[in-house]
C-alpha cells in the first residue's frame, strides 16, 4: 500500500467520525437533559443546522479543490453529501415522529401553510434521488452524463435549504444569512467556471 493509499485509508474513517460527532453530542445532551425546556424543538433544529452545514461543506469541496489545488478533496464530497442527507433525514423524522406524532393531516397543513416548511420539504425531496443514486453502481447504470445532470439538483436543494432556515428564524437571522451567502458565492463560482469552460471550448474549435 502506497503513501497515498495509506493516507486515504486513514482519513476516510476520520471524516466519518467528525460527521458523527454532532449526533453523538446530541444523544449525550438528550440523555443528560441538556437540550433546554423544549428538547424536541432543540433536537429538530440541531439536526437541521447540521444538515445545512454539511450540505455547504459538500458544495464547497469543488471550489476548494480547484482554488487550493487539492484534487484529493473530491473523494470526500460524496461522503459529506451523504452525511448531509442523513442529518436531513433525521431532521425530517424528528419533526414527523417527535413533534407531530405521525399526524399526517396536520403535517400536510403545516407544509402548505408555512413557507419555511414548504421550502425545507422541497429541499429534502430534491436530496432523496441524489442519495439513492450516490453509489458507483447507480453511476454506471445512469451513465456519467445523466448522473451529473441529475445531481445538479443539489444546486437547487442548497438554496432552498438556506431559504428554509432564513424563513424559519424569526429574530436574529445573521447565521442563516451567512449560510445563504456562502451558497450564493459557491454557486456563482460554479456559474463563472462553467461559462469560462464553455468559452474555452468555443475558442478551441
């Protein structure tokens, strides 16, 4: 095993552990009663916060890889994305199970009534097919072009998730705006990069 393989073998479990730590912290706080007067709401928001953070991390990988000249970062993008989906799934599950007790009529009414829930559910719905098709087997079945086209849905899911956060917060929206600004910056970088690649392709003809 070469040095690069050894480093990859070491870093993968480290990345998984780092992504798991917030969930372990939540479990400990929940057990010790450290989630405040409304532990269910605290848990739902905590899981949503980390879903958005890891989604931002996943989207930041490509710009960082190109700007910093670190191509090896690409292999961790999918890991971060799957962990973001895991936290998003727990966020939605905590809302459905712990907050609403499977009251589907109320849940449907809330989705229609509250625009922040509408945006959040739309973002989660867009992430589902991305998680389902994240394996190498699905990549081969779909083909590279169709797989990449499908996974561009993340560029819509990210802003919707940020919008969900901004609309949800009623007082201090500085933190949600930071996430929104980061997403806008990364999407702008990708748009500029795509435009430059297209121009370079035209000029090379």
